C-alpha cells in the first residue's frame, strides 16, 4: 500500500512540477496549499524535490485531524523544512484564517474523500488560485441523492435507466460528480484538463483534474450545470455546485 501511494504521489508531482515552474517564471515566490493533507506525503515530496534547492516557496498543509497535523509539524522540523506550515483548520476556517495569505498560487487535494474535494475547490476559488490540482476520491454524495430520488426520476426522464441498478448508481454518481466539478470550475474562469494519473492497477481512484485560471468563464457552463441538476433530479445539490 505504501509503495502504491508513493508511486501515485511521484506521478502527481510530475504533473505539478511544470505548474510550479510557470508560477516562478512570472514572480519570485510561490504558495501552495494542500487541502485535506493527511500525512502530507505530497507536500513533503514537493518541498524536497522542488522548493528546497530553490530556497523559495511556502507550503501549507491543511488538515482537520490534529494528530496528523502535529506529526507533520514534527517531521518538517526534523528535516529542516522551514517553509512548511501545517494548520488544523476546517474549510471555512482556512478560507478566512489569518494564518494563510489572501491569495494562493496552487491548491492541491490528493484523494480528498467525498465532499472534501468540493471543499478544496471552494477554498481555491476564494484564494484565486492560479492552478487547482485534484484527485477525487469516494464520491458518495451525488450517488446518495440519485438513489434517494430514484422513483421520482423514473417518471421524469428515461435517463434514469443509467443509474437504476445499485452498481450503476455508484459508478455514474462518481463520474457525474466530477463532471459537475469541472463545469463549476469552467463557470469560474478555469480551463480544465481531465486525465489519468497512474495505471488502474495502482489505484481505482485515478482521475486527475487540473484547472488553470484564465479569467475567461465558459459562457454556458453554469447553464449546463443547472440543466443537469434539473434533468437528473439533483436540485438539492445546487448550493454545492453553483455559487
């Protein structure tokens, strides 16, 4: 498990490295926030392989589990990684906390479970992140709502056949969640790329979403998002995906 995790993190680093280079090409410093950092594998590798030799940059690991925050702080201190900060904050707290700058260059979320990916997106939008890098995990919320309204959906649209069986509800719900996230990002002026992180033998949670802020919102993104929520009987999730 540890080797698989390490392989995923190294692969992700290779996607993030050119984004960091791009930030530094336009300014002499950078900030990166890893939301739902857990044990901060990604933050430590980015610091070790990229920031340490350059002598610039600040990494913020944001995590709600205090024990993991304490462990990361101790490890960073022992390694001499002085430009790493670990914060025991909720999403709402992290958006408004004076411990974080008002603008963050890069926001990452590696396997942030269920709605934690949406929390990372909300944080990134508030911080006007230039790049957002996400690997979603365990998306259950949309599937739960699809299942709860299944009977009503049968009378509303033939598309309900797509999620009639429980396994299809789970898989379609997971896929649909990421589609809605991409539309949300595009509505806020991000260019979105969706690709595969590593081979499926290493992880079934393998979808990588990279968003680049262009300040050019896709004109019909929010309209399409609203139409999907209506068509699939998901209006109760409007506040999650439209703001």
